[in-house]
């Protein structure tokens, strides 16, 4: 009966939840949480390390955990700057893992450096971002809830009762110190925590050089099926005039209305049969005003590509982040300067994705 109740709650919540893209994160000002007389930090005994739990995942087989497993780790992220959406990462000495909690403003509940314990029994262990074949590879193993639709291997843990039954807050501590790693420390496309303990952890990458290309996935109508070719616009393989880390809605419109994306084909890579962005361009015959009906509500997260030696690094940022419209230093864009970047090291389809906590994690190096 308890399991049925959980699934019913998850079904209702999933209708309001999208897993594929960044979403709006509340970045308003709350009072910073402090221990009170009636709040006692929890202290549990972990049964497994994060790496041991991750090793129990089998590719393509999300596991509805039915064993008494407890993991623990320090919180390494914050959603306050808006670049994380309904999740946070924890890490121990063996690696890191994303915990999918379907709430905004998580920085009020889980502070960087705070120890968090996860009672995994009843939750789902799955992977996001796996792709088979020569041009694919591993994604990220994560903890969430069972996705009754079967579309994803995990869903967000949305209900407060379920959250409180599985996620326990321990002692506050010092924020996690990022580990400086080299190119040799980066994971392979099929990397796991068994082969690379830095996956899912807070790290610093030094000497990143701009690769002169950006990526953004736009939709003609975000209320329709976002996987349909006729509803997708890919900006990839070159810069496309994008000079910011991400794009707010107003910045996205500024780029779009300038006409620099007019030549982009509409569709997926194997299905470009829906014309170009220019076909959607409308000019008012009286005022001369330009519009692109349907594209204005597109998603506007951006990935900027850098190289670390011979390895490509995709730095992914959200259009909802506070620093979305921050310009990348022109000297970096032209390859005359490099950057050191601090953030969470992740994998997506075998490629390295790097998620900034905040723009303060980027340092321009002469």
C-alpha cells in the first residue's frame, strides 16, 4: 500500500516536471538556515560508499532499490545562482552523485559542506545521459524516484513525506574544497566511479582554451513534444554569434532577431526537412518590425566548448542563472587567454560536461 501511494504521488508530480532541460530556479532571498534548539543534526552509519552504490547500477536497468543501503556525503553544490535545477550533488572520498529532489530553493535546506545521508531503500538508482554506439558512452548515475512513465530511469523525489523519509540532514561543515585535476585525471567516455573518482565531484580545471563553438537546443513550441524533429532547432559546430555564457529570454531574442541564426536548419541531425529559421521570420509590412512566431518561447540554455589539452570540455549553463548574460572575455573567445574553471565534473553520452556553480568559478588567465 505504501509503495502504491508513492507511485500515485509521483504520477501526479511528473505531469509538471521535465527532466531534459534546465528549468527556472528560485533565486530570491531567503533567510539563511541556522540550527535551532529543536533541530538536531542526524548522524547515521553509511553502509556503502557512493562508488559502491554506483557500481550496483547495470546499464539500461534502473534499480528500484530494495535493500537497506545508506550513503553519506557532503553537499558540493548550490542552486542559489540558478545553474542547478531541482537537484544537488553530494560527494565522499570515492566520488559524487546527484540527488534529484523536486524542489526549488534547495540552498535553504542543504548547505554546501553539510553532511547529508540518503536512505536509498525505496528510491531509484538510474543513469541519465547514456548513449550506445561508437559515438556514445556513459552518463551520470543518480538517485531519484521511480519514473512511472518509463521515459527516464529516475524521476524527481517531489513529495515532502517521501523526501523526509529518505534524505536526512547532518552536521554543517566547511564547504567542499575543489580538487585540481589534470587532463590525465578526466574520465573516458565509458568512465565510472570505479575508474575515475572525480566524476560527480567539485573540481578545478586549469588552462581551458576556447574551442570556438557553442551549442543550444531551441524549440519552436516548448508546449509540444520537444523530441519531434519539426519542433527542434540545433545551434552547434560553431559559435553562432553567441558571446555569453548562457542566454536570458531577452538575450535569446536579441540574438534571434539579429538574423544570425536564419540559416540554421529546423530538425534533428538526420531529419532536416522542415526549412530554416529564416522561414519563420516575419516582417510587419507597416512597421518593419521583425518577429519569429513560435521561437520566442524556446529553451535558451547554452553550452560553450573548451579544450583541455586534446580533450573537449562542454561547460553547460542555464538561461535561468543569475549570470546567464555575462559576456565571455573577448580575449578568451579569440584564444589569446585561457580560463580556470571550478564546477561539477559530469558525463553525458560519453562526453565531458562541466557545470558551473556560479560565474565566480571562472577565472581568466593571461
